[in-house]
C-alpha cells in the first residue's frame, strides 16, 4: 500500500502545538459550517421575509441566487489570493466581510439592500472557504492526523446543509427572519477573535503580477454557468436567458484555458489537473454535490407539501441523517487507514445510491419511522464517507503554495454540482409530476411520483461518482 503524498508545510512563523492545532481546526470548521449553513438556512424564512419586504416570488429566488453566484463565481480567485497573500490573512478578511454582510442582511429594510448584502456574503465566503481548507492541510502535515482532520471537515460540510432547514425553521418561528442572518454575527466574531491566537501569521508568497485576464475570464465563466443553471429553475431550459448565459459560460471558459496556457504565472496552472486524485476528487465532489442539493430540496418540499409537516417538524426529521453523517465522518478516517481512500469512497457512494433508491419507494402517505427513517440513515452514512474521502483526494499531493487553489477547486466543484443537480433533477421531477396530474392522479400522489424520479436520478449520479472514483490512485495514510 502506498503512502499519501503530502504538500509542503505552510510557512508558519511559529509551528502550532498539537493541542492548538486541533483547537484551531474546530474554529476553522465553525467558519466552514457558517458558509455551508448560509446556503440553505434562508429557505424556510423566505415566505415571511418576502411578505415583510414586499418581494415577489421572482425576487425571492434572488436571495438565494445572489449568494450562490458570488460564492461559486469567486472561489477560484479567492483560493489563489489566499496562496499569494497569506492563507490566514485572506481567511480573516473573508470572515470579517461575512460578519458585516450578515449584519447588513438582518438590518435590511428593502429588497435591494438585502440582495446587496447577500452578494457580499457570497464573495466573503469565497475568500474564507478555500483559505480555511488550505490552513487545515498545513496545520496537519502528518497523513494520519490530516485524515482525521478531514473527517471533521467532511462532517461539517454535510451537517451544515442538513442543519439549515432545522435552524431556519426554529429561528424564523422564534425570532423572525432577521435571526437567520444575525446568528452568523456572534459565531463569526468568535472565529475572528480566536484564529490570530491559534494560528501564527503565515508568510505571503505574492510575486509578479496577479493573472487578471485569467481571473476575469474564469470568474465570468463560473458566474455565467451558475446563472444559467439557476435560470433553468426560474425561466426554463429553452429560455433565451438560459441559452445566453450557457453560451457565455462556454466562451469565457475557452478563453480562460487559452489565457492560462499563454501566461507565465497563471491563476490556475493547468498542470494541477495531471494530479489524478485531485481531478477525480473534484469530479466526484461535483456529482455528490449534485445529488445532495437536489435531495435536501426534494425532502423539504416532499415533507411539507406531500406529508403535511410544518417547517419545524421538517427540520427535525433531518436530525437522523445528520447524526449518521457525523458518526460516519468520525469513523471514516479509520476505515481509510484500513482499506484505502478509493475503496472507502466507492463503498460510500454505493450506500448513498442504495439509500436514494430506497427513498424513491416512499408513497404519498409515508410514515417517517416506517418508510423514511431507514433510507435517510443509509443516505447519511454514504454521504459522510463520501465527503471525507473526496476532500482528502482533492488535496492529495498538492504543493503548499497551491493549497488555497485546491480548496477553491473542491468548493467550486461542490457549488457547480449543486446548481447542476438542482436544475436537472428538479426539472425531471416537475415533468413527471405534470404527466401524472394530466393522467388524473391526485396532486399529493403526483408530487410524490415526481420526487421518486428525482431520488432515482440522484442515485444514478451517485453511482456515476462510484465509477469515477475507481480511477483514483488508492492511498492509505502512511504507517508511523
């Protein structure tokens, strides 16, 4: 069994002690939790928010889209800025921006003010997320410790998505829609205060000129791609807006590749994709993100529109899934040590697909304990293993000076995958639901039938990820 190739340690001015490293990890994970949480926590608050700020349904969709566009579009640039100007410095700037934008969102008195705040939130998240993952890889140069740290990281990524529905319902019901934004402020201030004491200043590696043509073309391509996928949900697949954004994404993407091939100091050196594990990890994360985002969207609507659960009950039903994810993410590092990353990832994705297939059989009058608890536990199990292992593959063998880039890539893959999965699978569900309604099936049963197709589609995506995972170079943390 081969040992994982490790990036060079970060140039910390003072190497942190072991206890400080794990405490620093917990603070970094808390920041990552906020980033993932904020993509979903707002959903439950949208109806109340829209009524108070007098926003139309179309305008409400932009509360989500504004965050996703800025976050997904700027991640690669954010990762590269962290590599050049210091991971800790860029992380702290991102956290500060996220706190300020969250406070502004909670204080919003108009739709324009809220959308501006959400855009700044997404841009700030694009700075802190890749910088945080880069700091993690440098804090844990030992392969076994890093695998354990990535277990925590993978758990946080999954829990944040699952917890958004629960916390959104609780906070909105108890304190109003503003609370879903204000909750970020005290947590963010804790992160901002703690990190300077836990992680000493890392040395910036800025040299030469920043690749601005590359930054402009890739940011434009990612924004256009995410915008096109979001437009599919809002205006349809054959809309001129969707088509125009898709064409822009392709043209800008091609321009980016041309620029990167010709520039001396590229924003994204194309040679990094020769790292097989990095490439496989990003493709699998794109697929897992597609399945995951579509799943949480469908579960939320299915439980409220079909089963008649209220927002709080819907959130509580996510707890078993989140609990399974946490447990498995903690166990996954030990499994990776025993059987390797590739086998762990393939097994996790097969379990995820099995849970999704099982869930597809849930009827319109399903009971939670009888027909939903089992598949959601299996889904949480597969998702926990997949997140940990995919994240490990994505940073395997990456040099220290490009760890921020690796963090930006894996986060970008998850965001693009989520937007793609939601656009495609929600369209599949809608087509199936419409066909059943036209056939005379009652609306709850028709909705259930549509979501059944969505769950099956997500299962196929998870199995495709398992096939891709087969091409990774199997790695097991080195024995001491």
